C-alpha cells in the first residue's frame, strides 16, 4: 500500500477515535448532570420531609407540647429546655420586688424573667420605637393582625414598621392631639386615654367596645401616654376580674413606657410595684427592659408577653 493511502487510513482512524471520545464525554456529562439533579432533588425532598416530619413530631409527638400549652402556643421547646426557662423565670420573679427606694427603683426592681430568641426593635431608635418578642410567629400573611398604639405625638414610625412586616394588619393609633396617619398604614383616633371616670377620657374597654373588638385578639398593645398608663392599665385589668357581661380581649404583647409618679416620694413608687403585680397576676412576663435616657431614673421601657396561667405556677 502506498504511503499516501496509509496516511489517509491513519487520519480517518484518528478522526473516528476523536469523534467517539467526544460522544463518550458528552454522554458522561449528560448522564452525571441528570443523575446529580435527581440526587439533589431527592436530597431536597428528603431534607424537606425530615424538616416537616421533625416539626410534626415536635408538636404532635409531644416534644414541645408542654411549652406550647404553657405559652399559649407561642414557644416550641423541648420539655427540658422549657422547664429550665420556667425555673429561671421563678428565680428572677422572686427577686423582682426588692426596694421602694426612689432613686434606684428601676435598678433594684422588675427585671426581665424570660427571653425571646428573635426579639427585635420596630420603629425609631430612641423614643418612638419598641422592642417586640419574636414577631415572625404571627405569620406575615396573617390577615387578622390587630395593633393598638396609644400615644404617638405625630410619630408613626412604629406603625410604619408594623405595616411593612404585616401589610394586611389592622392598626389603630390613639392620641390626645390631632394627627393624621400615613396613607394605608393606620387609622387615627383623637381621644384622651385614662380610666374614663370624672373626666373626658376613654377607658381601654370603652375603646374596644366602640371598635367592636371585644372578641378579637390584640396582637400588640403599645402604650406611651406620659404617666396616664396607670389609669389605663388599672381600668383595663379591673374589667378582666369583674363579674360583668363585658368581654376583655386577649392581648398578646404589651409594649409600654412607665413613669414613676411625679411627687418623687418612696410611697408613690409603690403604685409602680402594684402595676407590675397587676401584670403578673394577669399572666404577663417581662421580656424586655431599658432606660429612657431623657430621664433614666424615672422613665423606663418594658415589653411584656402573655403566657398561660400554668407557667406562673412555681414548680413543686
């Protein structure tokens, strides 16, 4: 065979070999890609199934049944962690009323007894904003979110922050002055807040009745009314214990600013003690505390979370 013929045969063989190799490589890439996608999909399904299964086991299997019951379906924790949380609450609760000393009242008394893993601040820094406990638990698409904001002084940063988190929330803002809520954020009500007695004020229950919210859950109750919080809360909880036909709505979180009474005496500070005792009797635990630096001896911010009555029964 001539040299030229051999060369053609060699080139032809080489070409075929290269084509076969390319086809093999292409097939291998295709095979592994498809197989990897199936594997990833299977893994994702497995993870999703495991997560859902774990969540289901946690709630339905009883792993967090105790915490769900004693927190009114707010916290989901193992029994051991929940019992530890409860024990720490009761330890601090016993230390929460130490002194009537006026200058050190908030240093000595009423510290938080529970902690919220995802606590966050909504609204302005400083005045205007409030710390909220694990707000994601309400669910972003919850169409029944109801918020009362008492005292705004024209600052609607808290309401704006709530509306951004929950576009479908129903938010009512109340103030003695005349202001206007931002469009599509809240509904403004001009009203003097108090106990509704011997003046032109409206009590909490009167407002609830006027708005038809007697049987609604109020998810967040923000109160910043410059000293009138005593009358408001005392009247609010009086209704809850009266044997009347009035219905007290369930309030999940109370975010409020408290002012020590203006007369500056140690005797007057006992009213603040009585207010916190009232919260405790009505099943609220403190999750946040901070000083208002405009008057840090006399004005503090608090966050309270409603829990089931069983949580407040000390372990035997």
